[in-house]
C-alpha cells in the first residue's frame, strides 16, 4: 500500500514539475522553431487565434487613441477610424498565422543575407536566427498565466503572455510597447 502512495506522489510531483516548467519549455520551443524556421513546430507553442484577437484589439485601440477625441466625434473621422481599424485587423489576420510567420521569416532571412548579418558572416551563410525571447525576464502572474518581458531596441518593453491550456503552455498575447516608448 505504501508503494502505491509513494508512486502516486511521485507521479503528481512529476506532473506538477512539468506544468511549472511549461512556460520555459514553450519559450525554448518558440526559439527553436524560429531558428529552424519550422512553422509546424511553432504552431505547437502559439495559440494563433487568441494571439490574433489580442493583437487586433491592441492595434485598433492604438489607432483610436492616436486619432484623438476630435476625430472620433465627426462622421468622416469615425468612418476613417473604422476603415483604418479594419485594415489593421486584416493585416493582423494575414500575418499572425503559421504561413504569415513563415513569410516574415523568409523575408527576414533574405534581408539578413543581403545586409551580411549571418551566423558566420558569410553572405551565403544561414541568417542569424530571430531570438525575440533571448533575454526575457519571466514570472508567473497566476497559476495559469506566465509573462516574459524583454526590452526592444528603442527602449520599450515587449511582454509575451503565455497561458496554460490543460498541462501545456501557449503564447496567447504579445503586449506591444506603448506609443510613447516607440
């Protein structure tokens, strides 16, 4: 009987450890997928529908705030805001997909090769892999949410939000820097 209790405790501790290490596993998986330019692998660690929704809302909010209250109160201003918000939403919908990410990575690879920013300095060598989470500071905000914050080149903060879905963790939001920090 004691062996069964010990076995159950060991299994529960192992499961708890796996869940606790989940965000770090997801971060490593995303970095690995970006380095290998493997969109199928990236899809395992990113909840694309939720990420699209969150990014679309951020961009539309930024557009409305940038326009100001005067633009929002006029008919043509509100029409322009509606069109701009729709265009931003379509852009997010097109780019925040495995195929969109693959296109960005391919374009980035071409740019890196053209500018000589490759892993070995050779123009024909492989481009230096994207590492957006390289120096991120992570912390749990709840039992089912983890954030990894990093600095942009412009000095702003970029926060990657991971949510637990069952026992696995997935990227669900990227909180963009505030407009004043750009």
